[in-house]
C-alpha cells in the first residue's frame, strides 16, 4: 500500500451533485435565467464552483448578471450543501481502514475553502481526514499542484509514497503535475471511457478496491518481466519487444506474459495490449 492518500472530494468521497445542481438552479432562476439539467451540471463540475457557474450562466463571464448569480449560488450552497450530500457507499469503511493502518490522508478540492472544510469536518472529522484544502485566493486550483503540495506540507510528508485519488480528468492532470500516480474512481462524475481518453491508468469500481492498489514500485518485478498482478494497470501500445503466450482478444494477461518492456507509474508498455482491467474484473484462466 501507499503511505499517503490524497483524495478529491466531490464525486470521489462525497456524492454532491444534487445539492450543487439545486443551488445552481436556484441562482439561475433567481436571476431570470434558464435552469440546467442534472446531466448538464454533472458535465460542468470539476474545476471549482465559479467555473461551474460560468458554464451554467448564458454567456458566462460576459453576462452582466454573472457576479450576482455567482454570489447567489455561493450563499444558497453554504446553507444547503448538506441537504442530500453524503459519502458514497463504502467510503467511510475505506477511510476507517486507512486510519487503522496508520496511513496519512488529506482532501484537496476546487470547491471553495469554507465548503470544503465544513463538509469534511461534518462527514469525516479530523480523525479520518485531518487535512482538507479548498479553493483559496493564495493557492492555485487543480490541476496545478499547489493544493496537493500544501496538503503534503500539512501532513509533514512528501509525494514519495503518496497516491492521488479522483474521478475526473482534472484529477488525472493534478496527479501528474504533482508527480504522483493516480487512482481513478468509476462511481463519480465521469465514466470509464472518458477517463481512459484522458489518460487514466488505474481504475477502481468500489472504494474498498483502493486498499488493494499496490505502490508503483511494488508493481515492478524483475527487470524485463511484467508484474504478476495486472488488476490495476493499463497497457499501451509501444515499439517495445514482447514475448507473449496466448493472448486472446488482444488481452494482456500478466500472469502468463513475460514482457521485455519498460513501464512507469501504473502504465505498462506492450505492443499487443489494448485492454484495461479494473480491480474487480476477473483474469482469464
């Protein structure tokens, strides 16, 4: 396992979409603007609430009512961000297990600072999530690494031995910019195909599967050989040479394969591979 776990909040630990949509539509209606569907709001989130409202408001920042509508959203959301928001199934058990094992945990979010703090304190407390970093004027938003760097500083640790967990392309980029591997969750705001198109390499379908992800260095075995556990890796075509033993349907089966290839983070290079395993997908016999 890793030593440090840095989590995104919305769509990763907490199901917040309904409350975000409700506040968004309250602000829009309050200013005579058309409301948005839940699916539209789902696509708008990920870059902070100001960007959410920029996308939701007709003409965005150029709308003369943008500032008022945005403030209406913030005021409504601070009063109603607990109406339906709750942890995803399995999240609390996963966080408790990380705490039991002595792992360091933090949350970094593009949600504004006060809401990030309130939600983390309400649902997780200082015991499970001792550090929670939200959007502030003095710190750049994700995908810049600033929030992650600040979280690591407060945890008194470094990126070595740390992993980032999120549900979006912003999270993938944040992990990359922070020099960390990324675990992409499939229960959040983006689907599997979208995540793969944006560079996801490690996918999990349930929170408990996060506990099973091995460190990058643990995925590497002897030089010139593939690791024996491919449940959490993606293989990408390269020009590397590879000796295969019966790979049906272009599927790379690492228990049967000896690859002469280099791989970094959780990405394996193999010229014949085009399949991604999620954590609970069974291997072929």
